[in-house]
C-alpha cells in the first residue's frame, strides 16, 4: 500500500512539474515575439536603443557645437504635412526633438503622427531663427495668424537621422 501511495504522489508531482515547465517555456516564446518595423533611409536595427528619457538626459549635457552619434526610441508628435521632410519626437516633460533627415535622402509618411519610431544618427542642439520657425509652422499647416506670433528665435534639441524604423 505504501508503494502505491508513493507511486501516486511521484506521478502527480511529475505531471505538475512538467506542466509548470511547459508554461514557463510558453511564456518565454511570447516574450520573444519580434516587432515588425517599416524602414526609412539607411539600414539600422533596434539593438542598443536608448529610451526617450535617456535621450532627454543626454540633451541636458549638450552645448551648441557638440554632437552625439546614437540611436533612440520615441513617438512622433508631428510630421511635416507637405513632404514628410521633418518630424518632432516626444522626449517627455513637454520637451521634443526636431528630427531632419540626412541630405533629405528620405521622408516619413505624412500620416505618421503618434507612431513609435527608432531613429539613428546625430544629436545636437542649435538655435533656430524666426524665419526657420515660421517656415516649419507653415509646413505644419499653421494659420497666418499663428505664424506671425513667432517673434523670437528658439533653442532647439535637434537630430539628423540617417535611418528610421517605424513600428508597423
């Protein structure tokens, strides 16, 4: 009788341990699902990508004339509505970075607002003139009244992207 009880306990234990191992393996495969991206510009990958919070910290230490070559992920706040020739990415805390594309070699879809992207290239800071700010406002579809309200140059967090991945 004792052998039967031990055999039943061992069988139950084996069944449950196999089931738990199977559940662990299934959850691992779910975690490893790959994200699909649309690629623009040069070929890049999603490895070693900074978050938007990490990127905001990098910008705090940049001075005009400094450049950092890196890759970061964020969401698109706004895309140029004429050609897709620039975009503004969210850095959190009401900050954003102005992204242009190297040698105007590629453009983003006009309806890409709100999409998640990874950009690769050079981060820098600059001062944007009133004329440029008005040009960007016009490209963004702002009214003449809104454009005329732009009267001061702006300290800009900027990025020149040589490649962009956008989540599908």
